[in-house]
C-alpha cells in the first residue's frame, strides 16, 4: 500500500490549468521527488498536497486514510509536515523554542493547564523539550539550541526547519527546495541527512531545482510539464525518457 496516494488532482488559476489530472503513489520509506521546468505545476501540486491551496478536484489518502488538505494545521495533524522554500522561522525565538513550537500539534493539554502549571502540563512540556533536543541533535545543530534562529548560518536555518518538521512526528516529510541557497558542501551534507531520515523509517516528498542533487538522492521521481506527469519511476529510467529530455534535461546538460 502506498503511504501517499494522490488521484486525479486538478487546479486551475483563472484560465490557466496549473495541475491537470495528476496521480501519484509514494511508497513508504522512500525519497520521492517532483521535478520539472519552471511553470510545470510541481510547486502547485506540492502546495495542494500539503494544504496551502485547495484543489478543484482530486482525492488524497495518507497511509490508507482519506484526508482533505484544506488547512496546513489539519494536514500536519494527519501526518504531513512541510518546509518552505522561503524560510519561515520564528527569528527572534531560540532554536530550541522553534522546534518545541513544531511539537504543539501532538500535545494534549490546553492553555489553562499550561497557565496553571498543572502537573500533566509540566510533564508534557518536559517531554516536548526532550524531543526538541533529540531532533536538534539528530540534525546536527544542538550546539546552537540557545541561539536566536536569525543568528544561525543559512544552512543551519534550513536544518532547523527540518528539525521542527520532524518534531511533529510526521508520516510524510514534505520539503520545498531545501537546498535553495546552499553551497556545494552544504548540499552534500543535506543529502546525507535526508538519506539518514529515510533510512530511519521516514518518507520524504521533495521539490528541488538542483537536478544533479535530486537525481542522486531520490528513489523515485515524477516529472511534470504543463501540469501533467510526463514520466515517473527510478531516476535512471526518468533520465532516459524522451519527453523528459525534451522538456527538461536538455537545459541541464551537465546532469
């Protein structure tokens, strides 16, 4: 059974059909990539799956359960955590606090319990902090836990977004161009981290413009062009697909 199943997804903006009858099957414990030329519809498709946009039509199932991605918080509660191409951190808060905030979707005690410092609320806060430390250590930035998020180097801010997403305990980790703005060494380190996340049992859906990185990273790829899937499969098969070469890879001859 697929972890994520998307069937007949459509989205129109005015007279433009951005996503046109897209179906995807993402198996568990894979890194699955969405690629395509600019304007192909991959970002719109990604935003539909993660609740940033509402689809005109289509069905979504996560781990065999149908879900309606109408709001990001509901999608997160269902088990999908995402990052953004443009960093969305709480810049003046500490690195540790940013990750603890990510965990709130899994907490049970309400605001009154927190204000009154009820025993259960204190225990839950302690567990939230413990898990936040775990994910900071996992992503290699625990030494910066008490820094303000805005004081981190850019590559570490990217890792912080991933740590915060992991703190929600997602079934699917959805990454929107996580290597954007990174240098070659940072991209290599990112690739190692994402492979580790996959090998430790998570499933990753990723959009990335660095074709060389995504070809080396993904277990499977879907290539979109003009809102439609034109190829899907392992990277080596996709790389040789005639429509992919015509639509996309000719402009990336170094791949």
